C-alpha cells in the first residue's frame, strides 16, 4: 500500500475516532500511537490531520486476517447476553485462532461489554465452603404442559473451588436442608465453616457480629459438625466464590442446554451434574490443575467425616382434636385418643412420622401421609366402638336438629351415621348448619322445599357433600327469586293519562284518589306564571 494512500485513510480514521471518543488515551491505544500525537490532532480538520501525519511514522493497526472469518455481530450479541467468553471462542473461532488472540481482540474492541473479575482469597484445605441460591431459575414443563421453575442451590468448596449444583422445587426450609445434605454427600465430608446468605430459612435474625440462626438450621449444622457463619448483609464479597460459581455454572448450563426442554426436576439435576463435572475436570486458570484433582489430592482427606445417620428435619405445629377423634395436619387427618377431643395438641412432624403430644406426654404416633388428599390415618385403639359413638351426645345432637329441620335431611344423616358415625360427623354438622341458616333467613316454608329437592338430587347422583348441598340450595333459591321477579317489560299507557302505566290486556283501573293532582283550568287565557 502506498504511503500517500495510507496517510489519507489514516487521517479519515483519526477524524472519526476523535469525534466519537473524548479520551486521548483510549484513541492512542486503539490506533497504536503516542498520546501526545492524539492531543496535537484534536481540533484539526481532516486535511490538516493528513498533512501532519505525512511527517509521522505511525504503525498500522489493521485487524488480523483470522478476524475476517468471525461473525463479530453474533459474538457481540452472545457477550451481551452474558455467555462465557471461552465458550463463544470454542463455537465461533476455535479453528481460526487461539483463545489468547481471540481474548486480546475482544478485550481491545469490546471491553465495555465485559465484566470485572472477583478478588482472590486464600483458604486452607477443608476450612470453608460457601452456599447460596442462584438468582436465575430453570424452566421445566410438567405432563400437562404447564411451565414450572426450578430453584438452583449452588455450593463451592473454597480451597479447591469444587462446584456443586442441585435443583429443587422451591426454596423452603426442607429443600434448603436437603440441598445441603446432597452437597455434603457429594463432598464425602463437611468443612469446618459453612458461609450462607441471610435468608429466613437459615438465619432468623441477621446481625453483623452475632447472627441468630434458624433453630432447624442450627440443629442441622450441629448434626454435621460444621459452623454456620452467615455473610454480612449487603456484603457479597463475604461469599464471592459462590457468587462467581453461580455465574460459571448457570452460564455454561444455559449454553449447553439452550435447545433442550426439561420435563422434570430429576432431568435438570442430571444436566446440572454433567455441567459441574465438566467444569470440575477442566484445568483451572489459576491452579493450573483441575478443581477435582486439587480436591482429591489436597482437600478430601482433611474434611470432617459425615455422620452415620441423615439429619431428621423436625417441624412443630398445634392442632385441635375434633369430635371425630382426628386432627388435621399438612393435608391429612390423624387420630388421637378420644378423651382429648376439643383440646389443643402439639404435633411433631418429621420426614416419615407424625407424633402427637398432650403437654409433655406423647399420645399417638403415625406414619406420615404426604399425599395431601385429605386421607385419614386412624389407629383403631384411639376410637370408641361404632355403636357407642352413634349413641354419644354429638351425633344425637345433630340428628335432633335434623329431625326438626327436614325429614329427608334427617334420613340422609341417619343413614350416614349408621355407616360410620365418626367419619361423617363433620359432614352431618355442615349439612345441619347450612340448612338451619337457610330456614332462619328465608323462612321454614320456602327453605324446606329447597332442602328436600337438594337432598333428592344428592341421593340421585350419589354426591353427598356439603358443598354440593349448598350449591344446589343456592341455585334453587336463585331460580325461585327470578321466577317471582319475572314481569312483562312492555309498557302500556292508560288511555287518557300518559303518566300511568298499565300491563297489557288488563282492564283500565281508575286512578286512586290523591295520586293524581290535576292542573286547574286557566280562565280568560291567563298565561302560566312559569311561562
């Protein structure tokens, strides 16, 4: 290229840069010249810049040949979306150039799109780990095609920077503890210190110096022989490794699985395990060995041993023992001795059992039902015989009320009690209460017909439910009121008096005295005062 042609192109390039970039230092770095030259060129026209550059020896700053084969608009889009630079190089420029050349070119031309690094810290083997929830959630679709979101728990072993990720349905305490157990099981040991965020499932009262942990989380830490030290509020550098680990895992996970559609959390966990395995087996830029090698050689033997038994999560609740000798906890009904009916009892929930306490005495133990379908878990020793239950005061009281409300309702409830009095106590009580309220509101004559019809329909369709009874009575009442209010909307005027309305085909009624006030006749054509 001739020198004259080069100087003209360089002058035009200088002019554009000086207009777009106010920093002399950045222009000098881009062009590859001294900052003093850039400063001397500011304010000059393109012709003056061309004349001045003729006497200067400036090296060219043309793009390398390999860059012409790269789609830089696509690279820029991927960088803006937060994808890892090395993954972009592997897909777009692996055969064109080395990662070093690609990295230098990107940092020179797209440095404003790149994020700053994390400050390095030093740790001793087995001393500390950091845990946190990832901010990004992973979508998945159930069998009905409904979109769900999985929450990702991330753990980092600080010395080797070994990464772990585990997806759960939500961030409730049970899943938070379970994710910790999976993390320690993956490590095959526990570190001395666990650094967590100040979330409510882990920290009850945050404090800069002495935070109060959630009791369940504290019991879990004691069981696994690790000390929980929450990070300070609004101090992400206290857990910078897990913050960086979240970004590394989620960026790589989204990149590798960008075209996949997950149908369960188990599938997500399989993909997360593959992602972490690939990252852990790659050579670390700082250590020059993989995270897994560093962990196996230097850190695994130093970790504390896992306990022989898994941690059993405990949750305490209070519930009232109903007249049917059961109390409701977590969507299921559990029995307790009938002598405690009406009392508030404490319920201890573990992963597999439900224990019921009266004061400090345990009165019942059941296997936990997690179906949440309203199943009844009954111990026959807690109940009285059905014949005695039928003769007790509560069933007899319900039957006495039903007898005075409606004969059909009485026969229905009596048949239910003959089948199983304790199982149908609540249903009978609900039927009687709604029927009594209907009679008190709308009268015995009108309400009794609707109650009889509702009972007949429930028997006909074998749907004996309080909800069905209530909806049927309300529908019958609504239909009855509409029939009473149904009138002919066509307006007919009484002949001779357009101010009165009359139904069609009805005889003309004489206006009642005092209703109409006729205007007095005007005499002598005297004008109206209002005119």
